[in-house]
C-alpha cells in the first residue's frame, strides 16, 4: 500500500526492503521504530530491529556529528508524515 506520492514513501520503501534483506540502514531503523504505526496502516513489517532508536542515533552521530539530533528528529517527522498521510489515504 505504499504510494510514491505520500511524504516519506521513499524512506519506507527502502527501509522495508533493507529490513527484509537484513541490512541495518537509516531507513531500516526508521521502519523498525515506526513498525506499530506502519502496521496500523496495513504495511507488513517483519522482524523490526531491536534498540532501533539508539542504533539510529549512533549511526547518525557517526555520519553527521553535531547535526545528528536535528537529522534524527527530521527523519522521525518524515516517517510520521507518511503514516498520517497513509491513514488518510485508507
């Protein structure tokens, strides 16, 4: 039920594919964090990554340094936007 016109759809699509492949990426961690809400809108999220919040922040800190906190919040807002838009599209 992912449609490209929803905000953040590219993150969700990539995250679901990465999660299925067993890859720990920014996107797969975001999908893991958002798994309950994504399931609520009809997406099948298999085996979310444990401690995804901490792993995501660590990954962003290593990549973005001092900007990690802002990036973390922006990514979570984008996933929330996707979930809300998906709820409206149901």
